[in-house]
């Protein structure tokens, strides 16, 4: 009997597959310092897992700066891209899991709230052939925590969201995937994520395998 496998797996990028969430926080913290702000844990919901436009708007609002919000977006993009280009490190277990999925012919998608420029930098490090399709922030009209990115990824694969397991590391990403109807495997990177209906929590991707992912999703229609 062949081993059970999921119909598809949809991966978040920053903090899930690569250790870049702290680089995003650094970029935001550096810009905040320029605006005479100090980021704290209270800022986590507006930084981690968020699109650049959301974080820029948060900093603009908090600092009451006269600098145009568009300038903050550009500054964050440039800073984060430079940090990612200088140092992209896969999370433990990420490459092994991607290889196992590819060997089993399981479709995969990269579903990121980062801009395409950053996604492509990470893909250069991970190798683009590991994914059936990739989505960046520009590919949907709304990004996480809206369900649009995961709905678009499932549609590209020709599958219902309920059979696609989403792998996430932040509450924002989990909210996006659950709103789309995807079962979620959460591997928290910076903030805790409680287990809940439709959300299974592991401490590392090293503990994830194809049977586990298969057990999380409903069977695909024949």
C-alpha cells in the first residue's frame, strides 16, 4: 500500500520555510528608530506576518511623521530585501519536507505576503523547482490576513482549499488560511499559536511528514 499523502501543501515563506521573520522585524525596528519609535511586543500584530503596506501604515500612524507613507513602504522594502539577499537560512526540516513532497509528486505552492522581489530572492536560495506555483503580495488584491492568497493558490492548483494543507508560522497567516478554508499546520516562529479546530501545532517542521499532512486534510474528490 502506498503511504498516504496530502492533495497539496501551501507554504508560507518568511519564518516558515526560511528564517527571515527576524530580518523583517529588524527592518521595521530600524525604520521605527528613524521615526523616534521603539518597537515592543505590542507592535507584533502589526509587523509579523504583515504586508509591507500594513507595517508602513502602522509606523506612519504611530509616529505621526510628516514623511509620506509611500516613502516608508520603499524604505522597508529596500531594507528587508537587502537583509534577505545577505542571509537566507532555511528553517530546520524545511528542505527535507519539500524534497519528500516533490518525490511523492505532491503539488506545492509558496504563498507569501512579501513582495515579489523578496520572494524571488528566497526562491533563488531554495530553488524555484521545489514549488508548483508561487504567490507574492502583488498577486492578489488583498493579502494576509484576508483569505485571498490561499484561495488563489488553491485555484491555481485546481483544488478545493479544504484539501490543501497550509503551513504557517504567525497568527496572521493562520487567520488567512483558516478564512480560506484550509486546514493548517502551524509551526510558530516568534509568537505562540494555540492549537484549535482546524489548526495543528508543531514546534518544528522536522516533525512533519507526508502521513501527518495527509491526516490533516480531507480527501480530494476522485
